[in-house]
């Protein structure tokens, strides 16, 4: 379920970069094709790694969020991020990537803990704004 070329990148974008809309995921720097993205989102959803928030039933209102099961993939995402980012010349990284690299290499466990906490706050805000849920 996570062994294909795109699933971990999609989860990375959802969890680390807090992308929740199809268009945001499609516009990632890896340039995933729309048919593949739609297929992977469906697969990730079927495997319980992400969940669709669809308050009005329209494509524009749909948001994707990681489930608690999806969040368990964060350590894998961090390891792959470190592997790839350490192999890339730092001059080709953008400011966000440099900041993430610095945070991970300074204190990996703290980065993981903070990323999950920030993501859960982000999801709660989405629930409030998109679904009209009460703030907890």
C-alpha cells in the first residue's frame, strides 16, 4: 500500500506540508498526473490512511486528511526525507526544505512530535471551518 512511487509523497504533503485539497496535491513539485493522484487518494482512503472530508458533496469542497493510521507513516516519511535531502545539493533546496532539514537533523523526535501536534491542530481547524464542528 505504501510501496508505490506516490503514496508516501502524498502522505508527506498531507501531513508535513498540510495540503488537503486535490489541487494542492496536484501542484506539488513532483508533478503527479491527475489520474494517478485520484487513484492513489482512493487507495490510501481504502487502506484507512487518509479520510475524505466532503461537506457539500462537491469536488471543490473535498479535503483529504491523514487518519491516525496514516500518521503512523510519519517516521518512514522522515527517514526517506533525510535520505533524499542529504543527497541533494543544499543550494537547490527552497527555504521550507532547508528549515525542515535543520529541524529534523537537530532533533528528529522533537520534529516528529511537533509535526503531529501541528497537523492535529490543522485538522481541528479544518473541521471547524469546513464542517462547522465545534472547536475543542
